[in-house]
């Protein structure tokens, strides 16, 4: 694999740079391939049950189109827009979102804790 290879984090569906993940100690080598993760939380979850996730990466690698969770950078100290993509990220992998945008997680946690309706 080249240094610029990107691969799916099978836990949260983020696409990560394999070399960057390797440099941060966020990869696991298995007989079929090397897996990369966006955070320690995702790596640990994968390590507990690899067979539950390896097929997801294989399917992603075989797919013609690949999408990723991407949000434009925000100014220092600014809270990024909480759009549908950000909410999907929160629902799929709160730990990853917390690593990237802890302030967003606080807002969404507060929303979740607030009862709605009568």
C-alpha cells in the first residue's frame, strides 16, 4: 500500500489515511490486510471482535464509489455547523466525534438529555 492510501475505519465509517493512522499507532495488521482507525476507541472496539468488521472494509474496497464523513475546517474556537452529517457522525461513533469536536458532542449530548414533547 502506498503512503497516501486511504481506508475505511469499519467502526465509524470515516475514511482515514493509512500512513497517518500507522504513525499514530492506530492500525492493526491481520492476515488479510492492515486496518486503520480514526481513534483509539475505534481500534479497541475492532480488536474485541474483528470478524464483525472485516467484511465491511472488504465491501468498501470493492465498491466503485466511496463516501466519507467530511466537514470543512472551522476557525479556531468556532463550533462547526451541526448538520445532518454531523448528527450521523454522532450517532455512528460518538467517541470519534468527541476527539474531533468535543464542543459539538456537548451540544448534542445536551439535546439528547432534554425531553421532547409533552
